């Protein structure tokens, strides 16, 4: 097994995830099989109970694992189906070690960070690195490991020690450390001192950076590169500049232009790793398509309003944003995402802050499409309901995801079915007219891992042949998408909703759980209970998002025709959802 460790210094949030994903993509274009592991030093067992406004999005994997958002980057860039074990946290490791201690596995020895915790980390990495995560169904050649946080933080020290041991155990030619650092500009001068100190700290901790990726606002000057190489004891060609780009999808191209492929190939002796002509050919095709799909600067702008409750931290909707970007690129448009706080659409805001109220409504009313994503709790939901009503009545393309689907159902029950008090049990547990109810198998006592999670089948219903969404799935009868929810459409209200015109074209295995609705005689008014953003890939956009963007751009018919003609491509959302 070959290992590529991506660590970070100076400050957090310098783009380790994108650089790790880009390195994996370049390896894949060479015909290699790649997997990825993200290490998060927090004590939480997983990201499932974290507030999106604090931590960002919780990404859901096929097996139902609730993980860090960077695993979404790996899947989107590399076309993988990772497992919950591909995300390692301090809580997960300590829980494992303590359970072993309680069983008596350590035979009475004193359990310590070294060697017991560090050994558990190494064993976990070695085991997970061998798991097949793509459609080749074979052991990967290279494992990308991203160490979250900043090296030097006390939380990450057990992992740093474990990775030092892993480097020694893997042996020369099987391990490379890419250290990502930030190069600030002070009074017009690029400063290298923070990077020098960061690399010194990394070395003192036991890790040895083989390649330094410098995050910077503009291209590095030759003198800056020389200073970093000299002070950090690497060659000049081992310093790469990752400057700010127009889109993150240009980062792999930027790294390829600086010779990262050759550096990885030489350092890891990749020429000795056997590949197949089929994988090499597929890798070349991926690279060709990647270069073609990068959005053009002069493409027509498309205004999309995202009406949500966590808009203060855009990372809370990271996969949603990326899915919109993938679809916009496929449609030849330049996405202009407009963030709308759903609370500002509510009547109370008109009284307390009329400027914010009218600004929010101007953005919603002038957008080419309106999207309401997932979320939890009552706050801001009345504003979402008003946005859904506007889209339905004004024939503006609308896409509701999870909560966004439930919101549209509530709006339809109130305005069309005459149930003026219709709501969700999540918003009012004592309400008499609940269009949305708590799922019977859920738990209200335990929060972590108790939702309906992971890949589930959705069956298109008889009579759904007219469906615009189903056409984008290749007119499949069954699809598989990922879920994360506790509430669902009330089955007792479905007949009344359908008689009023809201058709549920997709249901679960039992036929009792509503998965998709679609409104006839509308350019695009679709709600899905699942989260299609978790399956969107750069080169294979999510079908609900693609249809939404295409309808908003006025090219749905052409895009649908193109999708149906791509007989060589697997249908997105099928049981095998790894596309490349």
C-alpha cells in the first residue's frame, strides 16, 4: 500500500481537503485505484450530532455513516463509495480502545496513548486502506490520508505519533507527506516565516514533509520558493504553489502543471504498481472530461436563490452548493448563488426590519430558480413555506430537499387542500393537522445515528411516465439515493394531496413512505425526501439538481435528450452509484 498524507500548518482551513482530493484525482488519471481517509481530532464519535452552523455539513455515506464534509470532496472528485470507517475521530478511537480494555483484551496492562492508542490508529488505517471503494471491487493502490486541524494542536498529537509510526512501518518509497501551509502577504511582500516555523514544528513532532503545498493569493515569486526550499530542506521542485483560482475545479490542473504527478510517481515508485489498460484508458478519459467541463468565465449567469436557515455558514450546505455547480457546468452556465435567510421572508421581519424583508423578497422573486435544502427545527420554516408558495404560483422552478420537500407539502396542504393549520410534528408536536409526522422507527431519546440513514431504494410509481425527473434517471423503475431524516409525509394525508394535484411519483419499498413528489403543468416543481447532493459527482451531476438547473436555465428538454442518448453511461442513482 502506498500512502499520501496531507497535513496542514500555520492556520486551519487552508484547503487540505481540496489538495488531497486533487492529488487523488491525478493518481486516478494515471490508472491507479485510490481510496481516502479523513482524520478528525475531535472527541465526537462522528459528525452526526454537530450543529451545521458550527461544524458545517454532515456528509452521509452509502452505509449510513455521518462524517466530516471532506469525505464528500473525496467522493465527488474520485467517484468513490467510502465507508463510515474512512472517517477516523478521536472519539471513535478512544471508544474502541476503552471497549478493548473493558473486555480485558490488554491482559491487565496499563492502557496508554503510546503504544495502545497509536497502535489502534495505525491498525485502523491499514485495515480501511485495503477496502474496495470503487467499481473495480479490488484493493486500492494508494490511500490518501488527510489529517484534520493544524499540526501542533494538542488534539492531533496522538495521530501525528501514529502517522510517524505508519511512515516507518510502510517503508521507504511507500509514504509521502504533503504539508499544506499558508503564505501571507504583508505590505506587498510574500512572507515565508510562518511556513518555516510550521515545518519546523512538524519535523519536531516526527513527520517529515516531502512536499510543501503553499496556499497563496497570487503566484509565488521565485525568491519565495527558494527561501521555502532552503529553510525547509526540500528541493525547489518539491514546493508547489496553490494560488487562489476562479473555481476549485482548476486546482488539479494547476497541480498537474507543476509536476505533482511526476513527484508522486517518483517518490512512491508508482511505476512498479501494476495497472490495467482499461484503468489507464479510463483515467485518460476522466482527465479529458475534467478539462472540458471547467466553467467558462464568460458563460451566461444563472441566478439561483438558496432559501435556508444556516446561510451564515455556507459550508453547512457544501454538498448542495457543489451539486448546483456540477449541474451548472453541465448546462454551460455560470452559477450565481444567492443566499437567502428564510427568517427574513417572514412577516415578523417586515415589522422589525423592513429593509431586510424587501431585500430578501426581491432576491427570491427575481431568481431563475428557488431551492429549499434540508435542515432541522422550526426556525425560519414559515419563510420557506412562503418561498415554496411563490415558486408554485409563479411557475418558478423549485427543488425541495428533505425538509424542503416537507415544506412544499405543508404549503400545498394549507393553500390548495384548505388545511390552513397544516404543519409538521417537528414544529408542533400537539398539532391536529400534521402533514409531516415523526417516523415510527425513530428515537426521540438518542440523537446520534438514529435517523433514517444511508442508501435506500425509491420506486417510481405507475403513471409516472410523464415525470421530468424520471426521464433524467433514464426512465428507471428503481433508483438508490442516500437519506438523512427523522420525519416523513403523513401517509394518511397522501390521498387528499394527490387528489388535489400533488403527485407522489416515488415511494419506498413498502409503498407507505413518500420519496418524490412532482407537480404537473409546472416547469419544475419537485421535492425529494432523500439527499441527492450526496451522490453528485463533478463529471456526473445529481439528476434532481441537474433537472432543476436545466429548467431554471430553459434547457431542460435538451439536457434530458442528451442524458437519454448517453447509453454508455450508468444511470446516476442506480445501485452502483460510483460513476468513474
